């Protein structure tokens, strides 16, 4: 039961906060500060009052103190966290979008002129250096010279979602084609939207390129290294084509266009704490009868390694089937890892991906609370909502082999996980085998029924 004195203090704090906020909006900073200080004296956990107090002073130390109180009262308060980030120099005030502002989108009419970020040239013979997955180092394709690349294990992400979502960077994605003039042969080529690791189609030289729009995008901070080479990928696909009872017998032989292409594909990775709140009806036994008792509660849930595909070119359902990836093997991103390996940047924004990730986490919370809300009791009409706190993210490049093949005039897609060798995709089925299987099942059922009738006592 709520203590009347606590209720009085909370109501008084709310009234004083409303008065203080109105005074601040009218330009009376001194009056606003007095009223807001009274509000937090009544209720030290009034996060909004602490937040508005930070606007009553120009002293950075005092502002920081008020904002820290606001975050202590409400760890998920995005405005308070942004204010602290600005004071700490992690966020520039001019980068923060005005409230309600919309970010304009639209692919440029002309390709952007891309520049080489890095070319991988052998220091011994001038040949092309490629990242060799077998030795995890750069190796010259011409003379065999090896250049060591030291792997650095990633730390916990310090990229906070609410800070980035307050800026344009959280709402944009790659939209421009790239025109790049090769530094070796001078040939100009137009590359697809977001492509960052390229091979010149005229001379074969490898380069990492950057277009002007890249400066406003989130850069990758981690990568899972490719563990499957071209030969392995093809063998895995061919073995998969020949497997399965309902697979046509001639599929492996007649499927054509069975090439596999490697790609480092961008994924958003989220971690969060969810203060899950619920209400439901719980079955309570009362003698021979059951009554449904309304209940509410809270439960803290922790989520990590929540993956969301960040590239529209791949079917999301197919990419999901290719999971999981062992994210304990993530290493800090280095350009050298992309030498000779195609990679693209993202075209699904952080904002859109984060909304989808939170929906997934809430759905999982509802599943968990179905048995955690009232252990051992039946629950119905369960509703779950909650507040996310400490949401962090990273942009990881994950290895996939992407393939397609044609069979009897239709195209089918295949993915091979470049870390686990898991293969998923679309595959035709043999209609005759399905009919024969159905007939076999029906015949078995009829035989069982006949035997049962024969053995039935007369």
C-alpha cells in the first residue's frame, strides 16, 4: 500500500517541476532554479527536474552534477546522457538534431567520386598483397612475401545508441554509387552503392575506396575473419545440393551457375538491459475452483549479441538462417583484413535496425515472462512492455559466401556461413518423391489398421 506521505511528496515535486519548467521557458532562470531545487528536495529521483536544473546555469561543473543526478534517477534518460556526452566532449552540440527534425534521403543523381583509402602493394616486388585466411596475414600473390597483421580482440562496445540517434549519423545509410579511377591503370569504373573493397576489372589491382558520403556514416569497429576459401565454399555447396531425401536426383548434375562469391556483410550488433514490466491474470486454486487473479510485476532482462542484418541486398530470412556466428571471435576491424575480399557498407540505418532489435527483445521478454512472471502457475492475457537502458551497439563485418544457381528455368539462392560452414538456401523438391512418400505413409497406416482389426478380440 502506498504511503500517503510519499504520495504527497511525489505530487508536490511534480507541481513544483511544472512551475519551474514554465519559469525557465519564460526566461526566469533564477526563479526556475529555486522551484526545481524544491522539487528535487521533495523527490530526489525526479529525473526531469534534475535535467531542467542543468539549463538554469552556465557553469559546466554544476551542469554536469545535475545531469549525473538525472542519470542516477533514470539511467535510460537519453537527454541527460546526451548532455553529459556534450560536456565530456564525446558529442558536439552542432551534431545534435533539433527535436522532431527529419533527415532527408535520396540517392544522388550522379555517382560520387571515390578516393583510394588504401592500396595493398607488396614492399618487396610491388605485387598485390591479399589477406590469406590460412595464415591470417597479408601475403603477396606474386612473390609470397608475408606481412604480419596482429589481431586485437574487441572490447565491450562503448558506442551508446541514444547518443548516435540524436545525430544525423544514426538515420542515414549508403545511397550513392561510386566512380573510382584506378591508381594503377587509370581506368574509371562505377561500383555499386556502398562497395568499399574493390578489384579493378581492367588490371585486377585491389583497393579500399571511400566516397564523400562515408564521412557521415558509422564506421565498422569489428570483424569475424573469413574461415572458408573458394574451394571449400564450392564443395560445401555441391554437397548440400546433393543432400536431402526430397531433392531431385539430377539437381547436383543439372544445376548451373553454381559460383560462390565471398562478402564481408555488415551487421548491427546490440546489447541492452530491459526493465520488463508485465500485467496478466494468474490462475489461483481455491478448493475445487480456479479463479483468475490480476497481477503486475517487473523483471530485469539482459541481452547481448542481438544481430540485425544491415544490407538489403541479402534476403533477411536467409541471412537469419545462416546464423549463429561465434561473436566471441570478433576482432577489432583493420583495413588489412579486406585486402582481396569484397565488402560493403550498410544501407539499413542504425535507427531502423535498433527499432527492429527492440521489438525482437520485447517478444523474447514476453516469452520468458510467460513462465517467470508466476512460476508454476498458469498465466493468461499477458502484456509486456518496459524501458531499455544502456543500449550499446557495434557495426560488425561478418563473413558469408553468396551463391545462386538455376534449375529448370528458376533461380535459387544459397548462403554459406564463412565462419561455421553452415549452408542454407532455396532448393527445389522432387514432386514424384513427395507423392511416393505420401503413398508409403498411407499404405503403412492402412497396414497398421488391418493388423489391429485382425488382432481385435472377437
